[in-house]
């Protein structure tokens, strides 16, 4: 959804993280054809993850280290594990 919901990506991710465990959420850009969509999807994805995790840290649901671990999981580690990629 990232290239298509624009700045609303944080709202979508906020809802996803309310119902799915962090270890089951994986970043995906859904980009196609235009290189700019890949860049935009990646930038908006990182923005959304940072925004949501910052809110959870500010509300003291997570600490800084947990937030960093969850961000890494969503943006990389969950895909590496699922697709059995070489780390």
C-alpha cells in the first residue's frame, strides 16, 4: 500500500500492528514499472514504521531498543526468515 496511500501509510500500519504480531508483519512496496515508485514505496514505508514505533515508544509500550528491533524485523528480518534468504 505504501506508494498508494502516501502519508497515510502510518495510519494503515498503526491498524495492522494492533491486530498482527510484530513478527508476522513484513514491509512490501507493491511498486511496479516505474523506478520512482520503488523509491517512493521504500521512503514511505520507512516513514510509516518510524512514525508508528515512535508513537509506541512515546506511550511507553516499547523502549528504544525494542522499537529498533521491531523496525528491523518489519523492514528486513521477517522477510529473510520467511523466504529463507541468506542473511
